[in-house]
């Protein structure tokens, strides 16, 4: 049986025009009784974007039809960009689509585009010819009525610019101002707008908990598990059965701990450490053996594959598996037996792994430690944590020492380590946010991070060496065009990566991070650096991980909450048990689509998490209109400045129209606004005082106004010095010497 790639190659070789299924069966010599199989294979190639289905039920090759397939990303201002499904010769970036050429496509739709103008590889314009797949049949918005009493829904996502008309009788009791879920019964056409019916009333945004439901529905995240999957999980019980222990390596005699956050409920990794006679140590990373309980093709497996990942909100989690598994049988709780897949790594004094073993194992965790506990055991052995776990103090100290060695080794090879504090909500007894504080990485966080990174690398190297079909975590080298733009920005602040854009490596980025650490420029530099990087994704091919400076990397350590980790666990077991050739062939066939889908679902989860955090931050600021705050300029755009408040971690916009003390000119190349009369400059990294003037809860937006620039005297474009107002350190700040763009 042909793999998808082999079938595609055969179609390319034998077909000189778009063809029907009958045509393809004849040309390819496909057995008459396998027509349904061929249809499924063709549908998968259409889903991947390798084929396009056109009129007459004919399948064509997009490139030979001068078409590009991909997903359209619509901007709130009405235009869009299409990201190709696959690399296209002569096309390095996305395809720009003017609003008049969107052809009623909605944000997220998969479309076929004809490129009509190509100024250079990075600047192409096109027209959407057809919509291959609608991104969603439902959307979330605010229900309203017009003067005639006709209902309509204003989409919450501003990238969906058209209101949805809701006929009388299809409104499900929605009241004006309610947030609702509307199902589209008619998509937009050139002459008519979309039509829909309300299928769920979520309630007013002022009601606690509605924001969570809105975000879940808006991103299509299911919060209820399939009943069949729940029933399967319940049948598994909550204890390890005697027959499940057979054939496993017993690690129950080793001191074993889990280390997680205070609020964690699913514990999928545990740690052991054994000193060896030659001075080396054996680190054991033991991961919940979800693959033992979740069979391929089962209801649990299908349900998890559809979700792709767990979604973590500030005050709740939407788990990939039902709680019977995620916080029950597969959670490595203390004082109970649990099944694991174990990666044992012998590590020398320099942090190198000299040998490794991978086992089906069984553990019995001695303690569930929090990050706070571990930091206390390391720094204050006489603390309450030290009194509770005195026997664990030597183990924790040894783990801390090993982690420091591994961190230094990773630093020497150039792995990029962003260490910008992130926000954490502190809540009162009623669950209301009472403060937003920095959630900084401590030694305990770093211990776990280092051990998980090492286990993931070891497993990836093993799978690559064994040539096992699996999913790798891939992070490719950044686009030189984006690197050049970043270098240009960094040079305006007096910094440089120190390498040409096409030769830059992870160590160049890491050295720059170390240089800006603790400076006002740290946040904007780190922010823009992240935007310069490509997005990490899952692939069946091992392409390495640029950010980690690693030749092989896979996700192995969290199968409770990430589907690709479950795939990796199955691959590990198959490598030890020498699975059948047919199974390996089937995996090779299925993995490209699983990689694509899980990467998309990961993006969905990240967007949902980020949106709700931002929403709750904005809600926290709602009663603070008129107050003044200190902040850093973290974004400069053609319409103003984005300022992140220092204490609250909330971000707001200073629109240029509110900067009334002068006429300001936007200098895009240098990421700044400059006053025409005063010469005053506002740019990334400047510390300013702002006043909160408006809170827009629905659109999750804060409007700010500048009251004072606290600290910013820079070298102005063209070499002219510019004073920018009062400073906490006097009128002037020493200027940095501008770095060269390339060395």
C-alpha cells in the first residue's frame, strides 16, 4: 500500500491534468475493490494541501494550477495574509490579500490563492479563488438588536468584521448585551452577509466565570469529555493491578520525588538520583506511562487526539484526559505504586551523558514536593519543609548541584535562556484577583527544567538512532530577513548580535540576552527577539532545535497533557519490542497529519490561555481609571506606544492622538516617535509615567496617556542628541556606543 507521499509522487508522474477518482484508479492501476481507500487517501492529501478538489470532483496539483493553498489570517482592518501549507518556490513569506480579494473568506479558513504579483520572494500579493475548508461553523459574540428589533451578533474576534444576522425565533432567549455562541447557517456571499442561530447563551461579561466560557467557546476548546472516553477511564480503576506490574523494572526501592507548583494536580514526572562508584551519577526521569492505559484508536485516544493538549488557565485547567486518568491513575501521587516509562542517564562531572537506558518501570513516590518546598530545603534546611522531609535534604542538594552543572553545559553550547518574569494572579478567598505579581523562576524551577530537557534530548537521540517513526519537537533557524530587522533595531540601542543574519547561531542571541539582563531594554529586546524566532512545531522528521542548540529534541515528559508525548511513548515501546513492519508503515503514513494537527492545537491552546490572562488583567484594572503608573515602552507602532506597567504586568496603548504636547513623527526604521519641535523621542525600553484613561473590557484594551518620561535620553537618528524630559538620575543618561550591524 502506498504511503501519502508515494501516492502523491505517483500522481505527479502519471497525471497531466486534474483527474477524477476513476481516472486515477485507471492510471495508477489501483485495485477496483479499494476505491474507498483511495478516496480516503486523496482526502488526506487535500487536507494536507498537497491536492486541491475542484469542480467535477477532480483532484489537481496546486502548483501546476499556479495556486497556493494555506490558511488566511485576516487583519481587523480588513486585509489578510495567507500562510502556505508548504514551501513554495520563489515565495519566502506569506501572500498578502487585499480586502477586495478575500472573496468572503473568514479568518482561519483554508483557501486556494492565485499569486497575481510578486515584487520579490518576501512580497507577494494574491487573490483567494476558493475556500477549501471553513475554520469554524460557530463563533462567539455580543447579541444586539437594531432599531427595528432585528437581532444580530457582533463577533468578539475583530478579525471577523461582519455581523451575523439572527432571525426571530433563532435567538434562544438571548438579551441585548449577552455573550452568545452563534452557529452559522449561511456563510457570507458577495451579495449577502452571514446568517446564524444562537445555540448557547453565555451571559453578561460582568458575571464571574463568563469570561472563561467565552474564551473556551471562541477558541473551540471542548470543556466536557466524551462520555465514551470517561467510561473507559472509569473502567481502568484507580490502582495499579498485579498483572500490570509484570515485566517491569522495579524502582520502588529508590528515593523518588515529584516537584511541581503548589496548585498542580496532575503529576506526570518523578525524579531519582543514584551516586555511582566512579563519581558519576545516575539520574532517573520517570514519566507516567499513559500509553500503557490508552490504546491506539480507543475512545480515550481519539478524545485526546482531538484536543491535542491540556489548556491551563489562571484558576482552572481543561485536561486532555478525563480526571480519572489525568489526576487519578496516571498521576504520580506519593505513597502509591504507579507505572512509568523511565529514562536513566549516567552523567559525568562535566554534565555529559555517558550512557542511558529506557525501561518500562514502576515507582512509589516518597513525597510530592512543591517548588517552594525545594527552595526551602536548599536554602533553609531548618525550615518547616526541612522538618517535614529531613531524609530528603541530601537528595535535593544533590539534585541542585547536578542541575547547576547541566545549566552551565547548556549555556556553553549556546542554548537560549529567556528569563523575563511572567505574571501570576494572587486571589482572595472569593477567587477575585487582588494583585498581579511576578512569578519568577527559582532554583527549584530550574532543577526540573534541566532534567526534563535532558530526558527529552536523550529520548530524541535514541529514536533518531533507531530510525523509529515518531514526532520530534522542531525549532528551525530564524529567517535572515527577520534577523536583519532585529539587528537594525538592536543597533539603535547600542547592541549587536555580532554575526551576519545568515550566519547567526543560538549563542549569539544568548550572549545578547546576558548583556541586556537587568537593563530597561531587557523586556523589549527579549520580546522582539522572540518575534524574530520561528515558532516551534512538531514534525516526523528530526530537524533539530535552534533555541536549545540541540541536534535532537522530542517531547517525552508530559503525556498526561500533550498528545505528541503519548506518540513518543508508543514509539519508545515499539523500539524495545520491535513492532511489526506494517505498524511502522502505518505510523509513517499518519504522523505528518498528527504533527500538523497537534501543532495547530498547541497554538489554539496558547492563544486561549493568553487571551484569558489578558482579559483578567484588564478586568483587574477596571476600577483604577485615573490612577498613574510607571511602565516601560515595549512596543512602538504606527499608531502609538504599547506600555507595560512595571508592577501590574498589564499592557496598554498610548495612542499617538493623545500625545498633544507636540506633532510627532513615526520613524519605523528606528522603532521610535520623535517630536518635530521638541526633538523628544519615545522608543522601546524607555521608562515612562502613564495615566489609565479608559478600560474596554469587551476588546480587552487599556487606553493610557503619557504624563512624564522618567528615564530616556537616547542618540537620535542622524547623530543628534535629544533630551526627553525629567529623569530620576538627572537630565542625561550616558549614551551607549552604537554597535555595528554586522561584524
